[in-house]
């Protein structure tokens, strides 16, 4: 349940399961589209529906793991029926800064602007394109939802203390950079160019591309990616603490054993 692992070509920076792990276990939601293609929660839900149906028909137990809040919500609560995006309008909007996007949404849909994270360009773009394409606010579309994919489920949210989380993220970024992440981004640069990578939604890819093109400090690069990842992790904490469908909230102390919850 990861919105970045769906992209082929973005492997190191999204922590995809290894080849050995993918041989041993059956994974869904991985390598669904080329990294340069757009991908929506509706597409993910369609894939998830087929994957879950296949697992169920084969009698296999299913464990859904990840932290993409909107994907999770679409599976357990349903998805709003807003139409897909307009390619030309989206291209226009992607050229705007986050501040410009926020101002545009405020002008056409102040209600949505008051509810949406104004620091998240993807959410801003989606709200703008829905309003400008249909004349209806995304908030109104969200009142009309599909049926949940998971009628019965048990959701566990595992959390670490913030200090431990920050340390683990920093160590994880160092390991990913040492294991070939920079080389992977260099390959993507040759494929798509710096302009395309600058719009890559996965954390770290735009920063590494800038490092490769403009140069700079490896230490600064590492700190920037760790900082951005920690900020995203804080947003995940905020999202899932508000999810009423989370059955159990587990605090995982850094040096203690994982509580037995299954």
C-alpha cells in the first residue's frame, strides 16, 4: 500500500522488496506503471481489487502493509467518484509553484482550500482540476463514494517515538544512498532528463538529480532527504491518528520487542 512503489524504475528510493523476497512472497502494488506516467488512487484501487480477488480465490491470507493514507482509506471506506484528470490542464498546473496553486484554488474553491494541505502540490492540483473541469468542488465529489474493498479487516498502526524515528530514517537514507540510489537516479536522468525528474513525486529523486547536475555536498544531500522523509512521516502520523478504522495503535519502543498483536 505504497503510492511510490507502483512506479517501475524507482526501486532504491522507494525501498521495494528485493528479488528474493518477491520470489518467496506474492506482492501486489509494485511496478504497475513507468516512472514517468501519472498514477491515481483510482488506478491503485482497480489493481488492488483484482489482486485481493485472486488471493481470496486461492485461499491465501492477505497482509496489506504501507503508509499511504489515501490508498488505505479508499480500500476500507471507498473512493470518491470524481472524474480522472485533464492531461493538458495538469501539465499547465504542474508548471506552477505551490504558492500559485494555493492561490488559484482559493480563488475558485475556498472551501476546498480551507480543507486541503496547501503545502502538497499533488492535492492542490487534483482539487483545481476537478473544480475547473466539472464545476463541482472535490469536497462535494467526495460525498459520493464507492464501496470498500475490505468488508472485514483489522488495522494496526505501528509507531515509534519521534527521536527513534528520526534516527532510523537518517540511517535508512545513508544505506539507500550507499546501495546504489544515486546510480539509479543517474539512469533515470538519462531516460527522462532533469526537468522530468524534478517533478518526480518520490522523495529524494529530485534532490539527487539536482546533486548530479549541479554538484554539491553528499552530506547536505543526505540531510535534505532525511529531513524531507521525516516531514512526510510526521504527516503520516497525523493522518492515521485520525483514522477511525484503525483497530489498534501500537507504540514500538526502539530497543524493546515488538508487542504480540496478531
